[in-house]
C-alpha cells in the first residue's frame, strides 16, 4: 500500500527535472523524470519508481507496445506516474485495516475448494488476517510464479516443489523460516529437505513415496498371485507383467510404464548411486542403460503396451491411465495419488507394493519426499502473518481435517494421527503402507541443484530416443549425462 508520494523539483544545468518518490509496502523508490518526456518514457519511469531497477525487466507492457507517443504537460505526466505506481504497488492491507496475505498454489478444482475452506477456518481463528488465494493449474504454475517474482509482485506465501526450491531460495526470493513455524512434530529428516545452506526456507505440507500400485482383481483375472514384495526383483517384475498380459489374452496389460526421475533415483540407489552427486549427475551411464533395458524388456515381452502407446500413457494424468479403463495390473505413482487412481478406476480396490530390487541390492532405495512445500517471500511485508498461516496449515488439526491427504499425508505426526479416522479407506491403506516400510526407507534426498526442474524433460527425451530406436543406449547415456550436467551448471 502506498503511504505517501512526494514530488520535488531537482534543478541542474538550467533544466528542471521532477523527482518522483513512491513509498510502497516494499520500500521507498524514486526516479528523476525529465520535463521533456514521452508517454512511453514516463510509463517506463513509473515502473522503475515502483520496482527496483536491478530486476532486468523489459519496460514494454504486456501488450508488447509502449503506451502513447505525444508530449503532455509535465504535471499531468507526473500524476500519471504516481497513479500507475499506486495501481501496481497497492496491496497488503485488508479493507478493514488488517493484514492481507496472498497465497499462491496449484492443483485441481477439488483442491481449490478445500483450500478455500481451510482459509475460511484460518480467518475465523485470525480475524485480523485475510488470505487471498491465487490459484493456477500446474501446467503454467511456475511460469506464472516466475513472472510474479520478476515483476517484484511475489505472493506472501508460495507453494513450491523440491525440484524448484534451491533455485528460488538461492536467488533470494524466499525467507528463512527457521524458528518462525513450529516443526516439533515433523520428522527431522523430512524437515531437512527444506533446508539449504543452514537456513530453513520451506516447510513440508505432507509426505509421499514413489511406489508400485496394483489392481488385485487384474491379478486374479490373469491367474496370477500378488508377489512377495519384500524380496522380488526387477526380472521377476518383468516376467510377472508378461504373464498377466498373456493370461488375459492381452485384455489387461501387466504394467503401465513410468519415466519419472524418482523411479530412476530408486533404481540407481539400489546400485549404490545417487541421482545427484552435489552439482553433478550421480547416475552412471551403466545404470541408465540398465534402466532403459528394463523398459525395453517390458515392451518386447508385451508386459506393457508398445512404445508409442507407452509414451502416450506416460504423459497422461491418472484419470487417463490404464487403471481408469481397467486394462492394467501394475503401475508406478506417488503414494498420495492412490485415492485418485482408485477414483479413476471407478472405486476399484487398489493397493501399494514395495518397488522391486536389483538382485544384490542392500537397500530398496525407496524414500519419503515432501509432496510440496510452503514458503514465504523474502520481501513480504507480512512475514509473521504468513508464518502464522503456514503454521495453521501444517500444525492445526482443523486444517488437517479439511485438507486430509490432498497435499500428501500430513507431515505433522500428531495431525496425521488426529485425521486418520477421517481419511477415505484408500488413503488409510497409504498410511498403513508407509508405516510398514518406514524402517526400510533411505534418507529423503536434499533439494536438487538449481535448474533441476528441466531434468524430467531431459530424461524423458533421451528415454524416448532409446525406446524408439533412434539412438543407441550407449550414445543416449553419454549425451544425457553431458546435457544434464550442463543444464544444472547453468
């Protein structure tokens, strides 16, 4: 909110200039405007008055063309600048004089509705704070966030994934939340994933694990039994998938494939490798080739659909998966998606299994990961209120009872215990599964290097090249490592 706008005349070399001082909720900024200016120059000056000049922003407005072209009287020009500054900078104070927070998040329409319900509950408990939700679909979420940040209009509370955390933290966008939010009932190892350089930039909303999803009825139709997932191998997984396809005459495929980096991360961990080794890729070409060979084997033995269909399915949401049509027995997803998978399958009973292992693996490589994080903008003028909102969303059973497992199973152990009875039966299966495997899980991975958000696309591209036969596994593995390292090096 603008507190005041001052106009002063600065005289030098006989040419009067006007200095515009704008006091905004982000601090005081000023710019000297010559008396001989055009509208386009003034429009640019108005933006610089509100936004610090070190943002490397274009002065061209969204429409792509500067505003106006003719000269105007000086005072009109200055007033236009102040009006523009007021329009851009206003915000942060509610109609009743209280604090107004902006909360940016992505998701489905169902998530939007439950989030709005949680916001209303928070406002009941904090009548002096109003929360304005800013909602986006996931496809354009990060592009929209980047635009807001570049324009110095970052929301007060920002939802972010682990793959984008370091980039925003290290560019100075996010505030240090150490001691700002109560984290006593959040697993220390999970909490540590939001810490970079000794500062806690992010609070996990909830947790999940990359797991194998199964349809027991599909196994029965194929005349197959569910595997002993405490000791099964990748070879047994591929053979079982082929047997299910054959046993149903091709009506049900054994597996729907996935190319998610989390899958490769587990596969590599079983071979003693990390996906990231500091600021470099830790996965060896040998492991990449073994991973691609597994994908190829599933196609060749008809344990999964052919390459073109497999690639198409891997890009779809669960509501368009083979589970939704009842044509698959196994697939890989994050554990918090089990409810959505069951719903897509018409309420069919589905379950979770451990990921298969390499024959001599000492560890299964599975891990808990925050489904997402809550963060606070470094330049938010309401950081205490923003921290209070995050505290409510993470630690208050009332919030947990509304959000349930939508953002992963609650990261707060006491909240999880309080809401478990309210969870749908399918989500209770997820709770039981994660408790069962808790002692086998490896430490959660730390936030990946900056620019790691591009890694999924890079991995998918080379995977496609190998599966379609356009590139040899040897060549693809070398090129993947080279390109991936170049990407995260910036």
